[in-house]
C-alpha cells in the first residue's frame, strides 16, 4: 500500500471531505471557518454532486435540485467569512410557488400571500379555507420544534431522542403527512396538492412522518426562490467562495476506502491508490453505499449493520428536453397529477413496479430565466417518481417507452404540440443514479423519511462505528432536500473538535 501523505503541510489539522454535493460543500466551508485545512474530494469532474448542469444544443438544464427554500441557510455559508451571498449569486422569488395541473385540465396555484392561496382554495372548496389556516398554524408548531429547534442538533445519542419523545408524541409524529392534511382539508384536489411535499424528499405522504408537514410553514415563512442561472450558478458561487478561502478541491478523485486504525478514521484511499491522511473524515457519500463499500466490515457496530437494512426512497426518472417554441402559459414549477394518487404511490413504494400511469414535476426555468434556451425556445426538466432499482425494472427497455408516454401525455394536456416541437431530449433513470452517483439501489434521496428512519433512527452525523468519521447528506439527519443536507453540515460543525491554538501552531 502506498504510504499515506497529507495533502497539507501547514499547521492546521486536516479534514478530508468526500463528495462535493451541497452537503459536502457546506461541510467544507464550515470546517474551514473553524480553522481546519480542508481537502474536498469529488469523483466527478465538477462541483455539485447531483446538482450538475447539463447542456445540449443550446439548451441548459439543472440536473438535480431546482427549488430554493430557506435561503438564509445558504446566506449563512457566506456570512461565515464576512461575505454576502447576493454579491455572488441572485435569488428571485417565484409566484406561484407551484401550479397543480389535474386530469380535468383545471389548475390550482399555490404560493404568494396567504390571501392568494385562500382565494385559490375558495375556488375549489370554500369550506377548506379555514382548514388551510389551521393546517398552517399546526405546521408552524411542528416547524418551530422540528426545524428551528432540532434540524441542526446532533442525534447520535439515544438520550437526545428519548428527551424529544414527549414533544414528538404531542405533535403526533406517528401520524403520516396524509393524515394531517386530511384532518384539515376535505376536497380531494386540495388533499393531493398539500400532501405532495414528502415526495420532494423521497417519501410517500401515506408513510412519511407528519414531522415533514413543517415544509408548509417553511415555504410560507421564507417563500420559494429560483437562482438566476440555475442551481448550477449557486454551486459555482460556492466554488468561488471555496477558492477564495483556500479550500483544496480535487476532481476525478474517487474514494474507494476510508482508512481505519483501531476505531479511528485516519484518512482515505483513492481509486488511483493514493492515500491521503486526515485528522477527521467527513463523508457526503450515500451512507448505504459507504457502510457497504468504503469501510472495513470488522469496524462496523451492530446498529450500523442494522441501518444498512433501511428502506429506500423511490427512484427518479428525469427527462430533459428543449422545445422549438415557447409555452408562456406554463408556470416555472408545475405538479402534473395523474389519474391515481394513493394507488400509484403504492405501486412505486411498496410493490416496486413501474405503472402505466404517473404523476410529474415539470420545471420550466425559461419562465424566469431566458438564458436556459435559445431565443424563442423553452427548456424543460420533467421528473417522474418511479421504483428504485430494487424493483428490477429493465431501464434499457422501459426508459425509451416511458419517455414516449410522458411526452404523449404532456402533448395531450399542458404542452400541446410537444411531439412536433420537442428537441435535444435525453433522460436519466435510477440505474444512472446508481452508477453515476453511487446511490445505493438507485434511490433518488437515499433512505426514505419514515418516523422509524428519522432523527436518532437515521444514519448518525457522527459515525456509530468509527471515531473521527462524520456524515452529511440526504441519508443522514435531518434528511433529504437542500435545507436538510445543508443543515446536516451545521450538525457536524457542532460535533467536530474545535481547532485549538495549540493544534493550529503544531509543527
């Protein structure tokens, strides 16, 4: 084995961060602000992890996350260094936040002021207006506890979880998001619209703990934003900030093994054979993959081995395309709801079969930023929840078929003439997520957000098995979605040893 060498010869302790997704980027910045010399290792050739940017024939697409909520979490990372995010990248508020499109060709616009939303609700079911206000009030209580108080708190100790049981019981965290929504709203269309949020973090509303109802208040409190230039522009802004702060970033650097001596992480080994020594290691890799492939089996505790049996989120089929015409009536974000709801999600999450029908998230960034497409054209990204690869779908066969079905349904409904005007299209399947991002089972969001897989029950931010190893990202506490993965870095900031003046001055 090649002798381990430190990538840094300076006096500060060395932190190696595996993976340059948002969790890894946020961790690298927070560790740098704490005084660590940081090396960020990325197996791809660009920053961003799943937040890549694809370009084809003049059309640009954000490959992964497209929605910005809780913008203060991103601002904080610049503030750590006395800088302002708005000097690097621009967030613009969207109205509506989402448009819901139903099979009877009616729509429901969600977002803007409370009165805007109430007016839309009254159009569909007047008596649900009061229920919505009560639901938002309930969501605020959950938000205050689940997000403001607990999202950035470590949960690696059972005592921490036990201390929260009374509050979680009072909030009925055992109930599902669907049950909470149904307690407040009566109309089927509104129930569907206000229960889809768990799908944004990888869970079915019929199974996901009602703690995720806090998303309603999160959106109401902070709004929904778009980054001008796309999410890729935010990644580039963080790249510039890291360069300014002296964080070393290495691309095409696949970590194959985390080195462990006794119970202590001592560094990492790359696919090239190079070994890099570290005082601490932070992994932004999928923990389901990391604990199977990147650490010695003998070093794992029984609890870690149990968590490797966690149930996964659904998979994602993402279709990217341009159009040779524009669709000015289509909102920036549209949720296209199919003919079935609970039955469709049961097929995807439990039966793990690919149904003939689907529901879609349609992203039209050119509604806000014309730079995503040539003049007179539109850029689109359509996300379709599907089974992860545990469903044994043959994507080489089913990928092209699903493409045609999606295009056909959009042509029939909200994008008339799409079959004739579509251009430069391509897609990603769960099989691509598995190989490109090393996402175990091709899951779109790592493990699913069940109550039994949340907080202490989720993969710990401080490794249960190996000292000096910390975890960030979708599979860890507090969970998936940009706010969750960025908050996971706030958790490890509280866990990693403080850089003392003695350590900083060591030879």
